[in-house]
C-alpha cells in the first residue's frame, strides 16, 4: 500500500506560497521627481521675472506721464511753484485832491475858523500864513499852533498881521479876521509889531497907540489903537 506524501509546512501569513512553473514579473522601478521639481522652479522663476518686468514697465509709464505733465506746452494753469511765490498786489491808494493852499500862502477865515480861500500876505486879505500842509492830518510841528482842516488836509497856521491895517480880535479863544471898516467900534488898528516881546514896553513911541496884545505860537506883541 502506497501512502501520499506528507503536506508541506504552512506558509507565513501574508507571504504567498511558492509557485512553480509561473513567471512572476519584477516590480517597476520608482519614478524620479527631479524633472517635475525642475519644471515647477522654472515656472516660478518665469512668473517672477514677468512680474518684476511688469512692475518696472508700469513705473516707467507713470514716470513718463509725470514728466510729460510737467513739460506740457500751453497749460492753462501755472506750476505750483509759481502759485506759492506770487504775492497779491498791494491795494492802490487813490490820489489825494489838490491842497486848498500851499506853504507860505496867506488865507482868510471867518470868526469860527471856516476857510474863506487863499488871500495875500500884504494885509488886504489873509490873516494867517500856512506853515505846513498834511493830507494824513498829523500833528503840527507846534502842537499848540492854530490849524484848520480843509479838503482832507490839515493846514497848520501862524498869525500874519500887517502894520497899519485894521482887524477884529476875538474875545478869548477865536480867530482874527479883517475889519470891513477901519476905526469902527471894536476894531483894532495895528500900530507896531514886536516879535518875542512879553509886554508893551518895546512898542514904538513914534505913533500913538492905546493898547497892546500878546499872542503865543509864535510869541508876538501887537501895539494897537483900539476903537
């Protein structure tokens, strides 16, 4: 009697049993990632180069536009530098009117000091002489000197009386005016004039007079015949 051969030892788990007569294909070699990595790096570099060149191109275009805007001919607006450095024109002052009288002329006034016009200095008209004319109406050189304001001017004055002519003197403060008629009541006839005197001691003895008047600004004594 013939017995069958004993079974072989059991295989290890997960290991296929050996097969005979069957060709087992060899495993495929692992694929290399080198070309893929190289391609990715190259693409990234290309994109970076394109981006940099694009930014540079945009910057050049912007600079060119700025330069062209600065050098545009026929622009209707001045550059900012001209606007900042241009100062507004100062306001022009209107020309003053002609003065009512000139320095050295004699003028006539009424008893209230109203301007009557330019007279002369020979005694026939004009009882005050103009010493300054000022359109800005500043103070007179002698702040206590008489003055009037006419046509916007301040006329600083001094008394100007002539010997042997008749006038009316004010009572207290006021203005000296011509007497329309000499020897009328209240008029004075100028007999002598003594500049700088303080009383009538230096009045003339060659002519008869009955009173003296002293004024200041300037200081003078008038020796008169009062009627």
